[in-house]
C-alpha cells in the first residue's frame, strides 16, 4: 500500500482519508436506521399475527 501512496501528496492523502471517513460515517448511520426500521417492521408483524390469532380464537 505504501508503494501506491508514494505518488500522492500528503494533502491528497489527507483529503482522501477525510472523505472516506465521512462516507463510512454516512453508511454506518444508514445501517443503524435500516436496522431500526427492520426491528419495527418485525414487531408490527408479530403484533398483527397475535391480533389475528386472538380474533380466530374468539371466532371459534
């Protein structure tokens, strides 16, 4: 990796590292939001299933 970095100035390297950190932070935030959405969707599915089973038992 150091061989490839020899042709890059320290300022370019710093800018690249800063940009890559920003992109990774955005991606990490996206993953956390996506995980929260998935958990909410699973909880909603379980609640609707429980309501369905309850209504079936009352109807029987």
